[in-house]
């Protein structure tokens, strides 16, 4: 995902008078720009940084849903909409099977050691932003049993 695509979608939502979607996409654009400014690359923000900012916002939206009281259905509906819109921009994550396949193919020497810490230290930088850390941990745990 690129910042330009987000900005075009924000303009399209404004033209369609879709206030809710415009607000969500606008917050994504702001988060991406803030990440770019913090990293010192204000003008041309790399795609991996855009994806990282989107994933961070997605995690925040998920936490909002999880912590919202069940009786506040109006808020839950709003948070769920926000989560769904952000999720549509989020990069596709690897499945459990894809993670296992990647580990067997690329990290078989480290897996043979059986040291979970060493495996995670090797694998996490390679799969950062491509797979969920909890899922990676689960697959590694299963493989080291």
C-alpha cells in the first residue's frame, strides 16, 4: 500500500460524501505521514513503512473492539466499521501453513537446533510485517516439540 493510494481513496470518500470512511482513511493518512516524519523521510515514504503504520492502526482498532463494553452497541458498531476499513488496506498476512512452509524451506538449519529463542531471533526479522508474531511463535512451538 502506498500513501498516494490512501490519499486518492480519501478524496473519493469525500466526493461520495461518505463521512465515516473519509474519517478512517484520513486517520490512516495522518498515521502514515507521522511515521514518515518521525523516520525523517517526509516526502517519499517507503511502502513497508506505510504497511507498518496501517498494521499499528489495525491493532489499535482491534484493541478498541476488545475493550468496549458489550452494552455499548453503538460504539462497537463504529469500532467494527473502523476495523473493517483499516483491514481492507492492511497487507495480507501469511497463514499458518505458509509460515510452516517458509520455516522448513529457509530456516531448517536453525530449526534443527531445537532452540526456540534462536529460531525466533532468526525468523522474526525475515517475516516482520508479513505474518503475525503470535502465529509465528505458535508454529515454532509446534515444530520444536
